C-alpha cells in the first residue's frame, strides 16, 4: 500500500487561504450515514469530512419527544468527536439540508460548535451568509467557510449574485453535484434515470466560469468541488481536467469500516449491482437514487401511512406522502435494510468490498 504522506497529489486544494493535504470532500449523508466516525476519518487523512445534520439526534433517547433539542445536542457532540478523531488535520464540517424545517437552528448550532465549513444543499441556501454571521456574533466564534451545493450554473449565478448584492459576501467553496450522485438530486426524474443525457462536464465548466466574476469582486479564491458517481481514479482525473479543485465523494465512503451506518447497510452496498438501483420520488419533492430493496418494491405498490410525524421538512404534508422518509432512512441506517430506504450513488455496482477511508482515498487519487 502506498503511503499517503509520500505520494501526495500535486493538486492543491485551498479554501479561504487554508491548504488541505488532499483534494477530497466527503459528501454529507443523512440520516446517520456520515457522522463523526466517517467525517473524522476523512479529515484525519487531510480532506474535508462532513457530518450530515439530517435527523442526527435519532439515537438520542428523547428524539421523538424533543426532536430539535436532541438534534442540536447531537450536532455538537459529533463535531467535537470528529475533531478529536481528526487530530487537527483536514477540516470537519456539516451538511445542512435547506429543506429541513430547522435548517437555521442546525446551522447556528454547527457554527457555535466550531464547524470549519457549512455545506448546504437540497435547495438554495439563500440566507446562509446572514445566519452564519449572526451566529458568529452571537456566540463570539470564528467564522466557518460556507459552501452551497448546486446542480446547474444557473443556480450558482442566482445564488452568488444574491449573496453579493444582499450580504456583500461570496462562497468559499461551491460543490457541483452531478446526476449520478446519491440521495436527493437537483435534476428532473428523467435526467436522473438517464444521467448520460446531462452534459455534466459543461455544467462544471460553466460554474467555474461564473464564479470568476465574484473572485475578482471579492479578491478571493472560490474553490469548486464536483461529484456524483466518482468511483475510480479516472473519474477523479476527469473532474480535475475540467478545472475542479476537488472531488466530492460519498458512496465510496459508505463501504468503509469508519462509516457510521450499520454493517448490514454497508453490506447492502457491496451486494448491490447496477441493475438494483432505482430513481424514486422522495417526499422532499425531489427525485432520489436508492437501492431497489424490499422497501422500495413495496412503496411502488402501495403507500405506507405516516404513524408519527416529527415535522422534519419545511414542505411535507404527512397526509399526502407515500411514506415517511425520516422513518425509512433511520430504519435502514440502523440495519433494517429490508424495511428501510438505502440511498446510493449511480456507481455502487463498482463497490466490491468493505474497505477503509485511507484505502478509498488512495484508490481515488493515486492508484
Ligand atoms: C446515503 C446517501 C445519503 C445522502 N444524503 C445527503 C444529504 O443528507 N444531503 C446532501 O446534500 N447530500 C446527500 N447525499 C449526496 C452526497 O452528499 C454526494 O454529493 C453524492 O452522493 C456524491 O455522489 P457519489 O455518492 O456517487 O459519490 C447523500 C448520498 C448518499 C449516497
């Protein structure tokens, strides 16, 4: 095995003046798939480890009676734990879905707890700069870097213009997510089902073009990471050849010993073939990519009534949805892989064994 220290990639990945050892950001994975274990391990290798805050309090005893309180407590605990694992290497951040009802509170808690970077997807984080600035003032803490996730140059343009005009600020990093990604997708269902119909290379290049104006305006560098379906070194090289500074990788990190999901969840990734992947309609209102397990086959036939609503999403009507996504994701991550929803990227058919974070990084960057 090559030693990461000896074969550092020539590529530099700088965010807000801080140089990272490796050009890798691990994509946030909710519910409970990327917590302190995975995020800490990626940061320890010199990359950016991301904790998903989506329903992060699910293991707390009062999760059902005080959902917000348990989530805020868990955000703090996982940031602290990940930083301890990382031993001052890399960065530890959070992924907060803008579709969450308590999106603002989650961002505030992450800022207060010392997250190095706040990444927001599942919608455009229009007011993120002000939430972060207010929280920094209120808690007297250092400002974290901020990063939106976009799926088009149009979204990047709208957001960067809005942030510049309204808040006099810009992004530190932009994550461009392609149609081969896992979880919720910012593409139409037919594009998600046929990812090669999308000119993702062009999207990445257009986002890189559009951020230049704001780099000049704010005299700072805005890094770009691109991801979705990166499973081998050639995929990473391709993204770098388009001009991206880093790769965002999620699925490959699920099948690692450090990933926070139950072993049965990881094994479901190893067992799944390309043909086992399906595009589902999520109650969030976006298409999502998942393993076509017994749960998915059952919701294709009939809805599962919501027993208890924890009001996790800002736009969700429990009476109208085919199933509760929180319940389904929690079941899966705890190991009930037949009755839960297993989100995945388009290339999980390539995952053949449970590995380690270090091995995955070596394979993606050096082997
Ligand atoms: C199990 C799983 C859960 C995910 N959950 C989230 C999430 O909560 N928020 C988010 O912004 N992206 C989420 N994603 C997307 C990833 O962060 C990442 O951008 C994407 O999956 C990258 O593609 P890859 O999995 O092929 O590497 C999820 C992906 C997976 C596989």
